[in-house]
C-alpha cells in the first residue's frame, strides 16, 4: 500500500507540473543534452525523382561540306585544249573558245598574233592595250609603232613575206587587262599552255621576250632590267629578254641598250 500510494502521488505531481508548464507556454520537450541553435543543418540528400528524366542527347555536329569533286582547273583545261591543236588556226580557235579567263569578259577582241608565222624570230609580249583590243592585233599602238621601227632597223618586218626578213609576234595574254594592269600570276599560268604550244607550232629559231610577263611565263623569274641583254634558253631555243617598247617611250635613255640587244639578235640570226 505504501509503495503504490507513493507512485500515485508522484504521478499526480508530475501531471500537475506538466499542466502548469503548458499553462506557462511551454511547447516542446528539451533533451538531456544542450542544443546549439546556431549550427547549420546538415545537407540533406536531394530527393530522388519519381520518374527518371530522359537523358539529353548532345546535338550532332553538322557534317562538313564535301569537297567539290568536279571543280574546274583552268590550267588543265587550257593544257588539254592547247595539246589538241594541230595548227595555228586550231590554236586560234581553242584560245577563242577558252572562257575560264575573266579578262575575256571585259575585252572587245581576242588578240592572237600578227606577222609571218614562217619567220625565224618570234617576239613574245605581255598583253594587249587599248589600241590592240580595238583592232584585234598585237603591238599596233605607240609602243607597237616603235617596235616596228626598232626591228626595221635590223632589216626585219612583220609584213615581209620572206621568212628571212620577217618576224612573228604574239602576247602571253590574249585579252586586255582592265586599266592595262599587269597580268596576275594565275592568269599567266592558265595562258602558259597556249603560249608553249604557240611556240611549238611556229617553231622559231630565236625568241625575244619583251617585259616581265613573258619573262615570268617562260622562265618563272621576273626582273627584266637585270635579265635584258643576256642570252638564255627557253622551250629548247635561244631566248633574249628585252625591255618593252612602252618602257623605252617612258625612258628614252634606255634605247641605247635596246639597240645593243637588236644588234645581238641580228648576229644570232646570221649565225
């Protein structure tokens, strides 16, 4: 009886104490160990999604464009056309039909050649100018008139029917460059097959190149002022570089050197 009554009394006392605390506003029970309310809560694991989201596939890179397999090579086309020419007339037609050189679009005429194709001397110039583009023949302007007088001084003429006293003349470029600018390396390269075939068909004993463009076409080098007057060989034939008559018109003092070159040509033809 004594123990039971003590337990009941303790229970009543505890219940009364709890009721008093509730009346005092106590709303939670503290643990036996102290709690630091300033501590950060531990990181909680991210909730697992209820359904797995589909994986995002990376966008495939756009395929690289395929190289153009049928790109036209103007040098190859010119080489094939020139090789197929069996005569000067065939070559003239092949040049007239060649449409891959942009210069042709702005030219009035295709300037092919002039003079006697049986001549021993072939003169290779640079490109037609305004007068040549209008008339359709090479070297007909002021520079051409000076050239005729120069070679007439050593007994040669483009009009002569006698092969011994004639010369044949053409240019690397068959169409006038706009503004009479120098031909570009790519333009020279696509005309070179026609030039080489032209020389083969005419078969001259001596070649004279006038200016940097024909010098570059046949030798791959420029520097006409250094090269002039020095015999070399091109296409299996003796070749002499000379300054262009247009240069002589601007620099009359250089005519003395040109006269020395003309005398060297005369001696070579005689020899």
